């Protein structure tokens, strides 16, 4: 596609690009300028070389140092790669990728880029599909990562697909126009044209373990130092979670916390990225600035991330409760202010579970009413106050590494008490008052 609208979009992307941020890209591009007129060269400087596929590509030649696009894939020999000057959108230059003989495959053309790791980008491309079946379909991606656009399947006319991303710390990455994916192989034919990278104005900040991606207006609501301090505190919380759990989630990759405009299913939703619903962000940051709170919600989601992807989780009877219990380890260990209704300092947040929450211990289990994971969690804190944390650390690691899968929540609860008794050398059931374990059985049996 070569038209005025596209040209404007590219130039806009170029304007966003700050040269002083990325000298490497400029150097790499010099060698390609000869392929273009001056205007085209400026196109190309919107990050992607030969982005509109108007220059020939010979996929049968070994990829040399000057290669713009190269072919990559799972079963490369079962893939067909073709450049032609009339198969793109609007009969311009384009690229075709086809799986041969209906073999489910993962095929891509990729290009190495050097981008600014403190910026947020959108990668997009125009794509057309013919009989695409299965897996991840036609997509654009950051090669060697799980970052990809949603897929296109079936037979569909030209349309634009896109994915947003922050480059890795090195800034070095490869973008891909792809059919299929790791663990998502597809078959069919796909055409690509007009691959564009635009910088999207976002607040992007990285600390040791955390990357924060917010709308600039939300980040600007508080002092830069507020966010910096908060992220340093989240790093400390992350290390505490590790201390408790004994392993890092997502192979120790930085955890991204990202503002999302579309309701993700909660105030925020765990994972990597942790999705944080935009309408709540500014108020939470303002509260952090006012109270020093480390953010109950974000600590909670980070705690979920430590319900490790590589561990047995079948012994956990209530992950919402356990996320808060992990957070309590951080609260005791690091003494943070945490706002939950009101602002508690460190271990004071025990009061939330003991008396303050609607389903606290005092309002449920203590009255013989089978109500409340928050109250149940208080009874675990009560055990901890007797035994210290070590039996919990031992029990959690033991169960994480096991293959136990109790059938009911009551069995899971009892297994946990057994393990705590084993590792503490005491009968932790003695910490329960008469009748409480009965009430808890009812609660867990509901
Ligand atoms: Zn949760």
C-alpha cells in the first residue's frame, strides 16, 4: 500500500522517533538508504527497513549481514516464502508465506531492530489470509517472545493487525510476520504488507523486577519520585515473595504492570503482564503519594504471580486467601504502609483479617459462623505467631514440589495443618479454640 494516508502515518511515526535515543538504528539504516529515494529513506527510518516490501527479497539466498527480512520457522523446508512486486495490498510489493501440503507449521519472516527500551511501541501490518487453519493463525510478533497480536484465520481480505510492546533492556529485538506460533502451529497461506512500528506515548519505567506501563496522564498525577520509590518497594516485596516461595515466577523475567482500558476482569488481574484497569490507577497512585501505601491491589496480584507456574497448586484451597497470606509475609518483613479500607503499617494489617474485614475472624469464625476466608487466614497468622514463619516456608515448598491433589478443600486445609505440625514439631491444631475447626469445616464444605 502506497498512499498519502499511509505516508502521513509513517511520518507521524518518524516524528515520534527521537534520534538521540537511538543512534544504533540510524547507523544500521544508512546502508539501506541507497535502495530508496530520499522520501522513501525517511519512510524506512520509521524503524522498519523495506517495511512496504517494495524492494525485492530473495528468500532463497542465505541471509547476509545486510538482510532486511529473513525467513525463520519450525519446519522451514515445509514452508514456502515468496516476495513479489504485485501481491501486496493494492497490488504493490508484498510477501507470501504458505505451509506446503497442509503441514501445521510455524513460519515467519523477521527483521532485527534496535529500539529504545524505555519507550512503548505498536507493531502493525496488513495481512490477508487464505484457508488459514488452527493454532495462532496469521499474526505479527516479537520473535523469541510470547508477545504477539491476535490471530487471523480462514480466508479474509486485507486488514490491519497490531501488537504493543516494550523492547527488552538491550533494545535489540526481531519483529516477525508469522503464520502459527510456538505451541500454536497453523496451516494455510498468508500475505503481508506495510509493516509499521510506531512509538505510542506511554509512561514506561523499569526497576529491577518490575516494569510499569501507564498512560502519561496517570503517571503525571504524582511526583516522579513517588513512582520511583514505589517501584523500589515493589522490588523489595518481590524478593520477599521469593524468600517465602523459593522460586521466581516466569523464569525470573521482569513483571510488567500495564494499564489497560478494557476491563480485564477485576481491579487488576495477575499474570505477566499484570493488567491494571485504568479507571483505578490515578487514585491508587495519589493514595501512594499521600500515605506511602505499597498498594494492596498490586501486592495482591504480584503475590498471585508467585503461585508458581512451575509448581503444584492442587493443595491450595483458596488462592485469593493465599495471595493475601503471602502479602502478609511482606507486611511483617518489610513494614510497608498498605491501604485496605484504612492504611495499616506492616503487621498491623493483621487487624484487617482479625476484626476489620466484613468476613474477619471476629465477625465469623469466632462467633461460630462459617463465614470468611479473611477470618480463616487470621487463624493461619495466629499459628505463625506461635511457630514463626519457617514451618510455613517448609510446608509451602514441600507441597509445591509434591504431586498431592486432595479432593476437597477440607482435605487441603487439613493437609496444610498436618504439614505445619510436621515442620514446627507442634500440633498446630492446638491453636484453634474449641469448636473453631468445626466451624471451619463447615466454611470449607460450603
Ligand atoms: Zn486475586
